C-alpha cells in the first residue's frame, strides 16, 4: 500500500470534524459516519485477502448507506468492489442525514480536511474517475451494472443534484484546495 491512508471522499464540518469518510486506512476499507465507523477487509492482498486494489489496475467501489428501519439511528452499509459484494449490511451506530451533507465544508475528493486549519490529510495516492452520489440505495444488480457499464446511471436512481457551487454564495467561488 502506498501510505495506508487514502481518502476517496470526505465531508467535514466547518471545524474540520468528520461527517462522512470513505477510503482506505491502515490497509483496510473504512466508512465513517460522524464519530462511528466500520474498518474492515484488507485491500492489499495480505492477511488472507484476495483483493489487491494497489495492483495498478482500475477498480470500482460502490457503497450503499441506509438507515436501519428496525433500529432508528443506526445505518446499514453495503460495499461492492468491482461489482462484487464485500460487505453486507454492516452496522454503524449513526446515520448520515441530508443536513450532514449540505452543511459544513464542501465534499472533498481525494483528501480529508482535518482540524480547524482544514489541513489536507490522508491524500489519495491514485486517481478518482467519475464520482457519482445517488439519492437511492442500490442493490447487487445496480452495483454490477455500474461496474460493467462504467458508471451508466440506473434508471431508478436520481443523481444527487447539489453541486459544489451550492456551498458558496454567487460570485464568491470555492476554496483553493
């Protein structure tokens, strides 16, 4: 693994606290919602893993997060890598609300903005190509179709309509990240 901490996408508070993180930490996939997270599945071919996302090939990641209807306040997380389910409804004791995604700092791709100085940390050593956020939760077929079609939008998904520009008043522009 290049450095062991590679953030794919992050959403932070104005003070630099974590709202949502998705990436690789300590050679494991991590999904974090507020202060709670799941850290699982080795991704560098070690510890019995057959997955090696550091093999210089392109890889597709899909994550579905939904509130657990049987346990309000908790989320169920499913992860697919290259169209194959790797996590199935793992529990995180927190939820990601619409306001979590529309307040605070803009979403950052390829880095985490930590602390009051919004330090750029956990820089991704690689590339992100075609990030999409949907307002519906996908299933195995959707994840496989996204992988096989290289990000064709399933007909039953609505793409998240907020844009980075929505976080800044007209004429102001965004931060120099």
